[in-house]
């Protein structure tokens, strides 16, 4: 999660929580959008600028790694894997 500070300095960056909606509702990083891993395809069609900075996290880092591969596979160039929220030390939104 050390690269999360980079998200806050990037204009027009998108922070994505790829956990399931019930996990997201229990607490997520402020500003994160809930886009479960299986819905990333829909998201990739919604964002037309493939150079948009995207930061992705999940619970442990496994799903976020898969999400990064999927997003890069459809042409996104600035995707960062933040790993798991389990290592996040800040406050959570609910």
C-alpha cells in the first residue's frame, strides 16, 4: 500500500477495489470505486483513455494482481497493483 500516496497525487486517477460488494461495504479506502474482478470488462469499456492512471487493490493482493493483468491485457498502460487492503493503515469508509 505504499504506492497509495501516488494515487492521491495523480490527476484523474482511478482507485478500484476489486473485492466483492459485501467486502467493499464492510470498509474500503476513501475514494475507491467498487468494481469486482468479474466486472472489470464493463469498466474497461467505460474508460476510453487507456493512459488513465489506475490503482487496484483487494484483500490480500491475489485478485488485484489478476485485475492488473486483465486491465493491461485490454490496453491500459498505467495500472498499479496496490496489493491487499489488509496492509492498509488508514481510515476506512463504510
